[in-house]
């Protein structure tokens, strides 16, 4: 028996013996007469000269269904959750398929069915199939839908959110639209899908090769934003993307005839780019989109690339422009440096002049202060000398007063001063008193001056109470 579950690959001829069919297994047994029977475990069976084949188990979950092709030609859909054992005596093929889940109201599918299969739709379990058609065109044989041996097809559109499990005779249309390939070009059958999205944020990105009027080539990477406004027109069109692309190529040729390579290299490049993003440049594209049920909302340029010749010319011009800008920038920088140097010199001259002026002011102020100090010192010195002279004068007056008193006393006693002073004894007596007189010191009375053999002697003249002293030679 073993612990592993056996499937359709296990086939044995049993002459005499038994087999245990575990729970979860099933087997088909043919006896010696070729009679078939199917056994689902758990069970123990005994056989004589028989062939046993274990059956492959197929399981469908709640979002799946089992498509069964019977040997009598019938086709059956069994919706999950369900389990079926594929029996070669009863079935040609058994396969498990996923239902189509539509996540939002912007997603829809197109379903075709024939008149004979309308009753089969009622057999779909309600707890499994919740999709409802939003549009049904009865008795219509569509060129874009699948053929069914000349029978009339009914088309219906199912919108989300829902889970769709097809009934017998129903076929979900598979779309094959052109699209952008890995090389950036546009190729057919690039997009194969069943779910159509009607949301407004749809973008078509591609590269347009444009030839100018003077045979120069460049590539424009374009991005078009568009939305669907008619599902019927879209379904009637086999490949709307190819039709829109063909219209875009025609518009690109018309646009290239109005552009020259000089406009791409010169300052008119901005104007060319503005024309590329204008919808007026793409009339055939807009016309093809409207015929397919779409509306072009806007165009956006994501990049420009030139051919080798045009690119070389553009690079040369850019190099020359860059060199010119560099030279202009160098000249501007040198001019700014010269202006800065001149400004620095001017500032230095102004600063030097201001410094000299301040120094002159400081020197003048110092000289003025020094002059004032000198004047003050001189005034103080003069005042001091004046006080010294006055003090000396007062001292002289005191000394002269004693001498005058002495002489006055002699005069009052009737002494002849001239005769008295001419005698040796008188001079000796009077010298001690006369030496104290400052006035007599000024005349150097203490010394005897001999000039030409003459001796200077004082002459005293008394008049009344005053005494005058004079010097005479003898």
C-alpha cells in the first residue's frame, strides 16, 4: 500500500491478489472480460486476472472550476470547491482553470456565447458566480469575437468588482494588441490579455523616428495620456493601438516636413519641443483614437536623441558655445578681479589718506597739548622766578634797612662819614655792618677794586633822615 498517494501513472496487471485503495485515492479496474468499475477508497479489493489503474485527482477551489471533456462528446464545467478523479474510461481530458477576478469597476471582460448555452448559465452556483452582464447585444455575430461554426454569437460585457466563472458555451475574448517591444519599437501582438481597463490614467509610451525636411533624423520619446470614452468602438476595433500608432507615424512625417536640422540645433529647439507636446501636431492620431473609442488627453516629451551627423553638429555647437561661455566667463572674472583690485586700491588710498589725516590731527593735538604744557611750565617757572626775586628783594630790603639804620645813627651823631670811612679804624668798624647790605654787595663793596692805582671808597650823603651811598675813587 505504501504511504504515498498513487495517481494515473500507476498501472498494474494482477493475476491473483488484492490492493488497498486508501482514503483519498481512487482506481479503475478492468476484469478479464473487460468490464470496468471505479472504486473510491478507502477499500480493499481482490482481483483475478485484472488490470488496475489508479486515477489522477483534480481539485478546484472556490475561485476555480474543472472543465471535463467526456468520452461521449459532452463538456461539463464543475465549479469549486470540488474534487474529480480523471478516469480514462469516462473522460478524454480534465483540467482545472482559474476564474477571472475583476478587482474594480474600471475592469471588464467581454464574453461570447451561443444560443444553445443560455440554459447552461443557470447551472452556475450562485455562491460562486456573482458576475452580471452590464451590456448584452443579442443575435449579433461579431467579426472581432470567436466564430462558432456560423452560429450567432451573443456578446456581453461584465464589469467588476466580481469573480467570473464561465458556463458551457461561453468564451472570454482574448485581445491581442500591438505595443512597445524590448527595443523601444512597436510590434504586433505584444499585449495579450482578457481584462480591459477603462480607468482614465492610461499612458502610451513610444519612440518616434522623425526625418526633417533636410533629411536629418532624430528620435522623440513621447508619452501620451489617454482614456476610453466608448467601449463599443474599442471592441469593434481589432487592434486600436496599431491604428493609433499608424496615425502617429503619419503625423510624425508631416511634422518632420516642417522642421529643419538648424531649428534643432539653434535656439528654436524650444519651439520644436513645444510643438511636439501640442495635440494639434497629431490630428491623425486623435482621429484614429476617436475611431477606436479613445480620447488623447495630453502629450509629453521625455527625451530627444539625434542621428550621428546631427549629434556631431550639435556636439560641435555645444562645444563652441561652451568655449564661448567659458571665455566670456573668464573675461568677466578677470574684469571682476580688476574691479576688485581697483576697489582695493581706492580703499587703500582712502584708508591711507584717512590715516594720515588722523595722524596729522593727532600730531596737531599733541603739539597743542605740548605747547600748552610748555606754556604752563614756563608760566610756573616765571611765577617761581618772580617769587624768588620778590623774596630776594624783601631779603635785600631787610638787610639794607639795618645798614641804613646804622648809617642814619652815625649821621645823627654828626659823624663825617666820608672822613670816617677813609680811616682804617672807620672802615673796620663800618665793614662789618656794610657787608650785610645787599645793595652794597651788588656793587662788590666787600672787595677793593684797584683801577689805575685808585681805590674805590663809598661816599655817604645824608640829607635829613635819608642816607645815600655812592662810590668814589681815591
